[in-house]
C-alpha cells in the first residue's frame, strides 16, 4: 500500500482556520498555553512554528527564542530567565528551544557544571508540574530527524544564501559531538518524560507532514470550541470630497522598480 496522498496547502489552510478558532477560545476562556519545541539542528522546529503562528494575532500568540544568556542571567535561578516569558491569561507562548538547553547543548558543550546539570534533571519535572498546577496548558514536542535527512538539510543551508544564517558554528560543533547529544537526549527523556507533562515525538524527516501532524496534534490536545463571530458591518465613509489631498510632490515615494 502506498503512502496516503494529500494536498499540503489545502490541509494547512484547514488547520489555520482551526488555529484561529483555538486562538479565540484561548482569549475568551482566559487560558494560558505554553508549547515547547525542541529537537536536533535542522529538524524543522522553526518551519512548524512559522506555520503555526502565520494566521494568528502576534499579541495573543508569541514566540520566545532566546539567545546567549547575559552574565546577570547566568547568576539567576536557572528557570527565572524563562519564567518571565510565561503567558498571562488569554495568551499562547511558543518556546523555540527552552529551559531544555541545559539538558542538551549546555551539558554537551560544557556550559554548565555536572552539579547544575543534575540539579536541572531533578528540578525540571517539578517546575513543569508547578506550571500545570497553576493552570498552564503545557505541551512539549521533540522533532526527530534521521542522520541522512539532517545531512541533506545542512548541505542545503550551506549552498543557499537565504538559509546560510541558520548554520552556526554550534551546528558544526554538534556534528562532532553527535553521540554525546544522543546520549544527552535519551537521559533528558528518562528524567522529564512524565505522566503529567509527556514528550511528544514528531517524525520530522518530511517537513510538510511534520508541520501538519504537529499542528493537528496540538489542536487535539487543547479542548476548544469554535467561537461565534459577530458579523462586521463596515461604516459608511464620510464625504471624501470634503478632503483635499496635499500635493503629491510634498511626499517622498518609494521608487517603483517592479
């Protein structure tokens, strides 16, 4: 039996409609939603996040993608840096990488001590249970990509000037530490794949299927109902003839090259 055929754009359009319903439900019910996206480099997290947020109001659905911590942040309680971005009522927050940096890149690259690493593994499940007890809906996704597909995507990034920025020195380093990253991921799952906040693994070798499957799963995990939208009637414009437009040469226009 062959693979099920589908129209990617059509399926994504359907999911986008449902995402708008979800957004309105989150607003009306004053829900707080956190979605964590993790995975190997070039696993497709960013593309899924982009398609998820595309039809949504950025004031409701926000993406958090933190860079290198400052010296002050390094001295804080580890979860403090991330806690400040947690949602208020009526908001959805997507973490493009999250507090799990400590269990991955920081552990493998030696950016944290062994004591800090083991403390994270002890504290993380309790931190997440605290979030759930405070009525935050917390979902965690791990994007799994094969070595062959990751290699292909890396080579594509190198050749494509539009995608070149995605390839960082850390990506080069991660290749030489593939085994260490694999062990770190397995240990992370062993400690943080809990009944209250499980990990959901997305088969990400096919980017388009991964996006559809992940978004569909998110919609299935957050109970919502379509919101009845009040019809919008555009008011009549006032008498435009009473308005005198300033001379065109008073304004600076962008040159029309196309």
